[in-house]
C-alpha cells in the first residue's frame, strides 16, 4: 500500500480592499490606506492512498491523519464620522468614511484574549466514551436485579412522599401566623424528598419496565456486522465580550465566541460473539464490575465528577481477548468568530452616523490516528458536570436537603 502526504491551498474569495478617506471641509482629501474587507482561503494536509476505494471494498483498514483550516474576513457596513470645530457642531472640520474597524484592527489593535477551553479534556472524554461503548449490551438489567429489594420497597408505597408533602403543606398553613424557620425547612425537605423519589426511584423504574417489555418483544434474529464501530462525542463552547477604547478616543464593541466538537471512533471486531440472554440483558461476567459500582450509594453523583462507570467498562473491554481493535482515531472541530464594531468617539465635537463591523472567522478540523491504551480509560475530573444543568442542580440540592440540614444549623432557613 503506497501512501503519499499531500498539501493543498486555495483562495476562495478576494482579498478585496476598500479605502478609508478623510475629507476636510476645506476641500482636500487624505487617503488613510486600503484595508481588506473580504477574504476567504483554506488549506488541507492529508494523505493519498493508492486505490483507496478498492482497498476499502476489499476489507483493508486505512486510517490516515487529516488537517483542514479555513480562514475568513468580512466587513459589513461603512463608517460615516464627522468632526466639528466646536462643541455646538455648527462648523464641519472633516469627515471620515470607509472600513474604519478594519483600519483600527490592522494598525496594532489588541483583540480579546483567547478563550481557555480545555480541548484535551474534551478529547479524553470522547476516547473514554468510545472505549466504554465497545461490545455494548442492548439492555442493562444488572443494577435492577441487585436492587430488587429497594425496588419492591418503593412499589409498596409509591405515593408516600406525595402524602408527606400534602401533610407538610397543611401543617404549614395551619401554623402560618406563627411559622418558625424549622417549619419552613420541613416543607422544603418534603419537596426534596418528592424530587429524589421521582428522579432516582420512579423514573428509573418506569424506564426499566419499558426496557423489559421491549427486550422480550423484539425479534432477536438480527445478526451484527463483522466489524463494529464505537463512538464518543462531546461539545463545549464559550463567549466573551467587552467595550474598549482605541486610538483617537474611538470606542468599539467586541465579541469573541468559540465552539469545539470532539469525537473518537473505534473500529473493532468481536471474535465468536455470543448473543444470548446474558448479553442482551447485560448480565455477562464483564458487566459485573460496573454493576457493582452502580449499586453503591450516590455512585451516579460520583460519575458526574469522575466517570467511574465508563472507566470500568473501558478497562473490561481492553482486557477482553475477544474484542480486537482494528483502528481508532479522534477528531476535533473548532469554530472561532471575532467581531469588532465601531460605536462612537469620546469627543464632544464628534458624531458617528454609522459604524462598520469587522468579522474574522476561523474553522479547523483535525483527524488524528489513535492507539487506545489503558491510560485512555482514566476519567478526567469534571466538577462542572455536577451543576451544568437545572436538573442536576436540583438533584444536588434535593439530596443535600433530604439527608441533612446544613442551612437550618447555619441560620439560613
């Protein structure tokens, strides 16, 4: 197999320029320079493999790196600025027209600092998800079986928490005129108890019942392909903005945004796959370590900080001699956009009638071959996952209120 590295570049648009002019009231005009108002180019570094399609159809595994970059600039609008000889603005001094933001940016402007998104952690999460997803079972009933006692206790009185909540409401209403901080806390704790039972007892039970019905009704004649694919995906983004003053007291608004998508892919095979009930229901020996972890108290909260469940699945997959990894790679897509708009001038003798906007864009794509190892199963510490949504925040607060009362002791409630 012959492979050759290749580099390509293209100019997709421009570069096109426009001039900034300073027209004096006396009649003369100064040309302040030509500045790029539209420009777009891209480049790619990849690998060319002879007879690529034919080799793929014959079963060859080809896994090559690829790097693509696209840069763009666009200016919208045009600045119209007038300066007068007095604060009453009755006598015109000069007028400036043209892409003034492009002029300011190209003449030493200091843009917003780069956003500090941790792309490496994002890729690590994608790799871990892909490793954990190999040889995945259609259903996972191990946790339900080991927690059958707790499930039966909940079914015995599924509306107990709702009854408690009604009692607390009635008790609070009767004591409304002499409410104490403790009564308020009892009511809040009742809310927390209902949420905890809904989130971690009722909802999982309903999903388990649905999965059980589906598992016993679906036809099992499906034959998986010889080659299987496992993927991990994650995304992160951030923005920042500011108002700043530049040369000659001109003021600008700036916006910077960045979005990163990560993805890891593993192509693998499973030798002598057994698609029996143990496989379908998630009751294989390799599933046991993960199940034991998941029935530990508050393991789901720990997983949000440190994904131990995916770690366990990934380790078991790498240790399984039947699972053979044919190839693996990860890719990241990065979008960046920077805008700067002329908004005014800190000068009582000046008037901005219109301001232009400079928009710089950048897109990068990278695909990198990857050799999965045991170190890729180590989860990253992600404290932000505990409170990255309203539901997770409610989970955390409800669990705290349901187990102990730090707020009451501190005099907050």
